[in-house]
C-alpha cells in the first residue's frame, strides 16, 4: 500500500566557508532530517560554497565540477547512507567553457535518477549569473523517484508561471525550487519586505494555479561582496512549504540555518483538482500568443 503522506525536509543553508565544511554541514543536516523520518530532502541552491555570482571573476570557474564528480559522488553517498531521495545543486562543468547551474536528484540507493539545468538565468546587480551559466537545455521534465514525480526547478525559475505549468502538465506531483535569494542591505526595510513577500506570493500562486505542493529552500546569512564594490547580500531565508491551495505547511526563520520539516498529503492534489478543475478548463486553443516575446498593441 502506498504511504498516504510524504515526510520531507528542507535544509536552509548558511555558507560554512570551504566546500568540505559545507558538505560536512550537509551530511549532518541530512542525517538529522532522516532521523526524524524525512524521505525527501531538498538542499538550497549552490550549497557547497558562497553565492559566487555577486561578482564576475574568471578564477571562479575553477569551482565548477563535472557530474559525476567529487561533490556529486559525495551527495550520492549522503542519499544512500540515509536512504532518502536527495535534491542537490551544483555548479556543473559540462565541457570546456560550458557551465550550468544544475540540480541533481539521487535515489535512496545513491543512484542519480535525473538532473535539471536552470533554464532562466538572471543578470542583475549582485546576481551576475549570465556570466557563469549557460541556459539549461533539459526542458521542464519531471524526475521520477521512489517518492513521486518531482518537478525540480531552480531559483529564478520561480518567477515564471510557464515553467510551473509545464511541470504540472507533465505530471509533476510537487514543485521544488532550490534557491539563493536575498536583499541588498542598502534597500529600505519596506522594500526588503515587499521583495520577500513577492517571492513567497508568486510561488504560492504556482501552488494554487496548478494544485500542487511547492517546496522552496533558500540560503540564509550575510555574504560579503568579494570585490568590495557593494555591501554584499543578505539572504532572507524564509524557506517554506505550501500545499496545493497555497496554504503554508511550514515556514523557516529569516536569519538562522534550519532543518524545516513537513508532511505532504499525497491525495490532496486529486481532491483539490476535483473542486478547482483549472487544468480541465484551460483554453489551449487560445494560448498561441504566449509563445511570442511580446504582443504589440497595434
């Protein structure tokens, strides 16, 4: 008989310094999550080091690794040792001069069962990701695991309803967003609050529009700008889990690393879609304009 609930854990991450220190922290956190029953564990975006995209630096490309490679093998071992499905996030060196921001998924036996290369790549002050990452080519394809079909996306993807919708239409049972997002410390408290609430609201909207639970796992803590040209970034935490009507199932703190646990009701999407049949009522005959960059008013 299929278990009716899925215990999950999000590891809200704070940079510990070196790759080894970060992986040690991850190892301990995943073990602690497994000890309280988690079967699916989600890590934050680029959790093996600092969020290096605050600056453009050629030497930073040396951080990238092949998949499989030393760090991916370590994540595989963590999944196997704790018998959990594990979603990690890596700076992938695919080929000379070709790099991706890649989420990887490991089964309970440590086998890699899928990967997702970040499709939407930002380029904003403090988030110079286009310098480092080639846009993904995996498409929005869910990854089948022993705990269900996972719609894995990454950070900036969370602002795009198209990505969430395609994952839902492809049978995803949950949307998962490893994330690294924070404030510019120079912004006013009011602006900081607006940004955080927008981030939470849009993802709760994906949950509602697709009747799917959403998992958003963020970083936390202040990270200085290595160049000294800005005051750095303060990652706002607030990792959360929302149910298929956008209801909060769990929320983490703003300023502390944390193991956030929740339980997903496997039958709730079906029940909600019977009441709110959004997929049934889609007018697919009228949506061709969505493929245009912009629809000119004339």
